[in-house]
């Protein structure tokens, strides 16, 4: 499965956090290989309490998968949509991004907060091709696909 957008990552993570009986206090890590194919999706914690810092090692351990090059995280709870002031959860995600890059050479390409009403992304929500020049191109395979063509 090729992951083309942040929205794809949110769709994959959501069932692990938001369920019919409510929102679970979880942190989910998603890993992608160098071709943007899904490599791993795992629940790294069932005890999310609004801060990422206590889960850094669990997240990094989950990402030590041999083929993972890019990753995203998702957790229960959203932050305000206004970015006027620094949100602690966003600062912690930035610290995790730097740590993962320095220790494992991984690039964080997504961070999602989720609740029963939806999700909020910190980072690209649309096609990665529109945001990053350094990621592998993922939309080119659609031009060769026969599905969805008329005639």
C-alpha cells in the first residue's frame, strides 16, 4: 500500500484510537519505507495522557523496523486549530522529530491528534507530492493505472 498523503495516515491510525465506544488513550506509530509503502502500524501506548515525552522511547523502539524511513504519529486528543501560541504537544512532536532524525535517520512526515469529532494534523494532510521535494514521487503510478479511465 503506497501512502500518498497525510490523510491516508490519518485513516489508517483512526480505528486504533477512535472506536464505537469512545476515544482510547493511545499513541500510534506508522512507519513507511523508502518507497512510501506502509511498513508498520503499531499501538505504542495505551496510556496517553496529553504529553508525548513519556512515550518517546516506545515510539523510537517501534520505528527501529529495518525498512522504515519515514514515520508519523497519532494520538488521542486534539489541540486548538489556532497556531497563535506554542502548543506543548507540537513542541514535543518537534523534539521527537529531531530525536528520530538524529538517532535513527528517520523523517517525521505526520502528526495527528484525534477525537470523536475528527482529527487535526500538524503537517501535510494532502498529497505529499505537493509539500515535499525530498519524498519519493507517489502520484506517478496513477498515470499507468487502468482503473478509473473512461473508454
